[in-house]
């Protein structure tokens, strides 16, 4: 199925989505800030190429899941403005996906940065 808008408009829509998530989502801002801090720490500690790959993958995963979580919450709120058990489950499960990725990110960050930080002591 062919889309009715250009590739440039598709990118514009995507950036509008990121902008909306940044404006509306406190968690997205926190996770973005945490990702920036991890990148700065990676530069300062001169992490290896494979560690950069791990870091970028986990940062991307957390941010992607937060974007999907935001989309799920908005859709659920649209189709089910009243609190319903199935709507609650959908929102809770999408939030849980972000939590699992975030815990994984902390573990990966610990594995990358802790040994390097120990060298300073």
C-alpha cells in the first residue's frame, strides 16, 4: 500500500512524535537525560566499540519502548476514557515493558561503567 505523503513528511511526523513525547512524557525526558549522561560517561571513560554498541542499543530500546508505551496509553485513553480492567492491563503491561528494559539498561550500564570507575579508586 502506497502512502499519500512524501518521505520528508514522514520524517516530519516522526520528529513531531518525538517532540510530543518529550513535551508530554516526564519519563521520556528522564530516560533521554539518563541516556545523555551515559553517553557523556562513555566518552569520559573511553569505552570500547562493543561497549558503545551495547550502550546505544539499550538506550534506543528504552526510548523506543517508552514511545510505544506513550502511544498505547494515548490510544487506550481515547477508546476507553472510563477505567476498565482490560484497558488497565494494556497500560500496565506496556509500562512493564519499559520497566524491564530500564532495569536491563541499569545492569548493562553497571557492567560497562563500574569496572572503569573502580580504576579511579
